[in-house]
C-alpha cells in the first residue's frame, strides 16, 4: 500500500466555535477555540482566552465545544 503524498489522510483541524463562560461574572460568549488574539469577557473584561500559537489556551473559563 503506497501513501500518496499529495493526498492528506488526516483532516486539518478546523476552527470550532465554543462557548466560554466567564469565571467572574458568569457571562457567556461564543468564540473560536483557535483565537489569535486575547479574548476578553464582554461584560467585565476578564481574560478568557490567550493565544498560544495554536489552540487557544483556556484559562479558568469553563467552555464547551459547539460542533
Ligand atoms: Zn466577565
């Protein structure tokens, strides 16, 4: 069985939306899980996500992936 180099067998990781709940004020907002900029709570300004070069780092915020 020969691997074809041009054909990717592993699907690329797509950005997904996810819901992040602010630990401070419980405000929920929807964002990408591959944020390239810091994501702040729209209500109180707390940092919810920080870019790490790839998948966003979820700090204290609770989150759930939205398919
Ligand atoms: Zn907040």
